[in-house]
C-alpha cells in the first residue's frame, strides 16, 4: 500500500501506550491496533482529528504517502 501509517512513531515520541491512546480517543484497542499496523482500509476524519488532538500532531505526522515502485 502506498499510504504508510506512522502512528507507532508518534506514540513513541509522546511516550504513550496503545491502551492510553485508546482511552483518550475513545476507540477500541483492536481498531487502534488495526490502524497502527497499517491494516486499516480507511479512517474517519473524526478519528484522525481525535488522534491528532491527543498526540498534539498533524495528520501528515501520522499518514505518509510513498509511491509504489
């Protein structure tokens, strides 16, 4: 996939666990885990906004486009 999810990088920078982020964003651990591992097919803007608010970052810090070779 050409879109890379860098959620784990931002969580590490903020020293936040998946459990803590799950509670603050009000998302299940399984849904966050799917997003974190890059297996998600889509993300709602409201979810992305909540994650960015909690991690104090921009959407571009979490999502990255890498062209396929």
